C-alpha cells in the first residue's frame, strides 16, 4: 500500500443500520485503503453490503463501529457540501435530463462549486471542457440527451462527475446494461482517468472478466468474512477469487481465468497449436464429450483449419469445430448427467 497516495481509509468497520436501540449489522471487519492513481473494483454477491459500504463512504449513513477517514478526517465530521467537492458519484439511476444537451448535463458537475444559481466562471468552463475531452464526447456535446445510446449516456455521466473535480470517483455498476464493446471501453476509460488524472476510482461491479483486465486493486466482499483487498493477480494466485462463488461446486480456473465446475474434466488427447486446442477443449467440455474418443489433431493448411478425428483405423476430417462436435454427439459420445 502506498501511504502517500492513500486518500480514504478505514480499519475494522462495522456497517449497517440502527433502529432505535438495536443495530442491524450488514458487514463487519471492513478495512481498506483507497489510493489515488488506481482503479479499484468492489465485487461481491447481491445483498452482501456493497451499497451499504458505498453509502457509509459517502457519509449518507454512519458506521456502526469505527470511522471512515478522508484525508485523515472522519467523514462524519465533513459537511455534505465539502464532501461533494471531494467525492463524485455515478449511480445506476438515470437523471431526468432528456431536454438538456450533453454539455449542459456535464456543467451540472460544477454545482458543488457554484451553487444552483451560480454563474459559470472561466475556470468552471475549463473544467467542463476538460471533462468532455477526457471522456471523448466532444462530438456529441451539443446533442440532446434523449438522442444518445446507453454507452454515450454513461460517458456523459462520467464526464459530469469529472467536472465536479473531485479526487475520488465512485461508480455503481457503470457497465450494467451495456454491450461487450462498451463495457470494455468504459472500464478502460476509467482506468485511464485514474492513471492520467491521479484520481482514486472505485467501481462497484459484477463484471469479473473486465474487472480482472482493468483493475489495479480488488475489494472482495462475502457474507460473514472480512473485506479482502489485493491486486487481482495476487488474489487469483492465492485462490481468493473463489470467495465470490456461491458454492464449492464452482471454482476459478487460474490457468485461463474462467469460472468452472470443480469436478475435474478429462479430455481426449488433442494435438495442435495451443490457441486452437483451447477452443476445441471448450467445445468438448460444454458438450460433455470426454476421453472416450481416441484423439483429435488440428492442422493449419494455408488459411484453412482441419480437425482430424481418429476413430479406430479411420481418420475423419472436419472443417469446423461445430461439425466435429455434431459428429461426436450423433455417435452418442455426449455423456448423460
């Protein structure tokens, strides 16, 4: 942990809600340090307390035990106005802004500095323009919000948060409801913002694959366990990614970064280029076709790929993995569960 870049810290927090004299503990033993210049992803199953942790960080609810510290000050001692100059938040709910242009919505990020009726100064305009440039939405800044795609809308919300000019940026499921390309683009954008603008970016997400690809730090939450923090790579090698999985039947495969059934799967003998073998294995596993067949050989022939199946003394050729799997399924090699 880099003490110099740590902006938000907590030790042994208890999170939850008070109702009269009774406390409803949602999560316990929560310790963390959020660092500037890093993209941190908070992961865990639904109901584990991720939203409660975010609300506690934002000062919306008090911790049941101990404190969250921002720049060494307890967040419950900082006014909402001052917190809004330190922490910007992008939530999943869409704001009612259909009649506003993109630039007008981004300008709303300056409200903590100007107030609702404040005029935008030259500095405010510079912050707005910089936020638009950082999120690469210059080409749509004059378009109304109701003409934008979901991916564009998410970038506008991020730009609005950047215009707020805070050191901490918190996003709740920013890739929800986006297609694969936009999910990768948004997460890489957030990583660039953390690195290039030295901001602490905290993302709540269920998107494990993309989080592994982009995050510097993971915070893993699981019911009844302390918060587990570390780099994705270290947590993978330590086997701690399995904390995210609902039962012992599933495990995270360190070799290829996929969640798999814990039961060991036996493959037939396969020869060929490593990358092609990988995809043949995936097709065999999905169709539960195991070692009962003899062997498969993969050969590249110019721009063609041939899949050769040895059956007794015969060698059969298939042009695609699909045709290979269909043949094996027709012969009854798919095992019944």
